[in-house]
C-alpha cells in the first residue's frame, strides 16, 4: 500500500473515521423519512368514575370494575390533509442533502489523500535526485583528489568538493525526515498507526492532454455535491414553508370509549375532536420565518456556486500554468542544462575550466530537475483540486 493513490483511497473509504461519521449521519437521516410521515401513536385512557364509591356506599378503590363506572378509551390523532406527506417529503429532501454532504466530504477526503500522496511522492523523488547529486559530487571528488595529487588543482578545490558533499548529505537527512512525515500523514488519513510502512511511490499516471475551463464549469455545476446539497436544502426549505402554511388548517382526533358501569350494561361512545387554529399571530410569524428560510437557502446556493466557480478558476489557472512550465523545463531548460553539464565536465577533464565551473554546472542541472519535480507536483495538486470540484478527469 502506498505505491499508488488508488489503493490508498479505497483503504480510506473503509477505514477513515471522519468519513465513517459522515456515512452514519447520512444513513441516520435516511431513517428519519419513514417516521416523519407516520401517524402519531394512539393513546389509551382508563377513567375510573366514582372511585370513592360514594353513590354505592362502598370504600375507595382504584381497581377497574369495582368503582362506579370504568371507561376504556382509545384516541388516534390525525394531522390535517397533506401534512404527513409534506413532513415525509421534507425529511426525504434533508436525507438527500445529507447524502450530498457525505459525497462532498468524500471528495474533500479523496483530494486530501491525493495531495498528501503527491507530497510523499515528491519527497521520495527529491531524495532520489539528492542521492544522484551526491554520487556525482563523489565522482567529482575522486577526480579532484587525483588531480590535486598531480599538482593540477589547489587544496581549496578538494575542500570545496568535500564541503558540497557534506551539505548534500545534510539535505538528504532533511528530505528523508520529510518523507517519513508525509507517510505518517497518509497513515492518519487511512486510519492506520503513524509508524505503519508504506510502499515506495510509483510514477503517477500521465497528466490529461487538454482541459477546457468551460467544460469543467458545466461539469462542476452538474455534479459537484456541495451544489447538490444546497439544491436539496432549497427543496427542504420550500417544503417546510408549504407545511407551515398547511398549519392554518386544523388537526383532528378520533376516540372510541367503552363504558362499563358496575352492575350495569356496557355501552360505547365515539369522540371526534378538532384543533381550532386560533393563535394566528404565532402562525404568521412561523410562516414569515419559513419564507425567509427559503430566501436564505436560495442565497446559500448562489454563494456556494460563486465560491465553487472561483476555486475552479483558480485551480485551472494553476494547472494551466504548471503544464506550460513543465513544457518549458522539459523541452528547453533541461536539454540546455544537460548540454552545459556535459561540456563543462569534458572541459574540466582537459583542464580548460576550474572546479567551481563544473560544480556550478552540476548544481544547475540538479536545480532544473528539482524545478521539474516541483512543477509536476504542483500541477498534479491543481489537478486534484479540479477533480474535487468537477469530478475525476476523463
């Protein structure tokens, strides 16, 4: 695990604790849909009439059947027409919103893993470049020592080569420490212990050839889960507004009573109850609140889309700039640095240039390779951000 980002993402899907919270909360929201549209539970009453037995001259008792009259009543409340359906629809919209929030959290987590893996990859490749540079310096040190023994170079050249080697080794220690830190960060995202080993990273897949900003904008508007979550929020707010308006109409209750007088014949009663909506000022306030919540949901959706498009434009600019920088480095600067290094080393072998010139040429080549690595990683980080906002690239 760790050779590529795909395996890491699958591992995080199963084991990341924060994403497990998002999954559980989305599932919990889905379970609220059925009870939201269900009837209220009925109530059962037992009424003991004349429990002191005053009318019959007996003693006080709370035992049914031994009082003046026992009444058994069952009552079922019935919300007004359409209220249950609206409650279920509102709960369903909120469940859809929770699903979209879960998907958004997953995209954020996947992007975070991709970026952490790229940093791990960059540290590994930087260590490799550093070791290559160290090997080159050691070979130069051998040439310098041999020429110093022949009296062709001063002692300062040997000391300079050894000092550069020591600096390179110190830099390698820092790079290895950073690589271990990136591995620990990746393990944390995967729900693993910090010290767990990761495989050495392989080269990532090639970058997409062309990305068109207008296409990315359309994809982001259509597929971004944060926009979907805000759309579901608008739907839920509108249903809640309709449900608040429906509260102008009364609720009902039906009851069935069994009367059992002591020593007499039992009888049955039917009860019908209507809630009278008299508190109009409180109702109007709730209706205004529900209307304002719809306005707020619309504004939140517009703000989310504006933020999304701003982040998308910034990531696209970074990606396009990185691609152009990579092309210049690979096509122009790298061949020039390699040619300069080769020419300088050939001239040094014949004594036409001094050691500092060779060292500078080697340093320029290493710096160019480092710049290519950094440009590649920055471009891929921008691509990870684009994938978070607009979905995986084709």
